[in-house]
C-alpha cells in the first residue's frame, strides 16, 4: 500500500483471524511535517501580490520554477486550496524555467497558508550494459523539490456585502397601464467578488415581482476579477 497523507494520521489496529486465532496489529501514528524549501540547481518559488486581503479581494499568486541544468521532465503541483478561488491566467516559458500566474480570491476569513507545493523533475541518465560502450540504456532519474510557504491573513467584511468597486443601474418604464407588466432591468458592472455574487431581489409595494436568474460574464483586467451582471 502507498500512503500519501497531508496531515497527521493514525493507521488503526486490524484484526486477523488465522487458524481460528485472532491476532491484532498495533496502530501506527504518522506525523506529517512541512517540507523545507529546496535550494540547489532547481528551485520552486511562491509569491503573492498581497498577504493581507478581505474576503472577495483579488490578488496574484505567482509560481516560478528555475533550473541551472538540463531537465527533461517537469510536473508542478497545482496550488488548489479549498479556502481560495484560483484561476490560472498566464504561463510564461523562461530561458531557465517556467512561470505561472493565478488569480486568487479568498472565500472565507481567517489565517491560511498555501504551500509548500512540489515539482517532480526528471533528467535522462545513460547506463552502460555489459561493460560495453556500444550497449547503453537511457532511463529517467526523478527528483522532488519543494517551494516556500505563504501565510495569508483574510479579513471579514460586513454581513450581506460584497467586496468590490461596482456601478449599479436599474431601468424600467416610467408609465404603464394598470395590470400590465413592467420589465425592470438590473445592470451591474465593475471589479470585485463576482464569485459570491447573488441575484437581486427587488421589493416593491403594491406589486408582485418575478425575477430571472442573473447572467454574469467575468474577465480579468489589471489583475482583478471584473465583469457584468444582467438581470430582469
């Protein structure tokens, strides 16, 4: 069995019946420690544009892999984290490595960390067979390196609010016949927390209000999540 825990675990005791006799294994405690950043010919670095954020506020998470020797294979761990919305926005091939940028938006308040993440790297190794220079075999030698860890402080915002800078406009006909429907359109544009954006509920006296689900389109501008919301 291969076990890859991401936190402390205990393998419980198991009972085995052999020739009618019960044998019990001993529980095994496994302590998972955070690996230290690897330094050497290959390095993996994490950086973030802001370490103190509000819920819904955007930041840029950067991953940079650099090498000082020929590498034939690189696989970098995805920095996915349940406490953040992450979207890859760019990948740049460097002369000595590769760099990624992610849009990061915190989903809850608290003190969190990202990383260390790892990169599996490999390079070809030629091995001689039968002590004969004409008979060689090429194989891949693998190595795992680790990045640094980022600590992020996420602050709460007032209840029933959304972080961002938005423009809101509501349009409707100013005159209608009695008992005839009037369509009101809500348009919201700007940059901010479209991930947690909810539909608008208009409460109007002496009228029944029915609404459609909002249509939201998002895009990234100036390293921020921006978009448009339309709802009737």
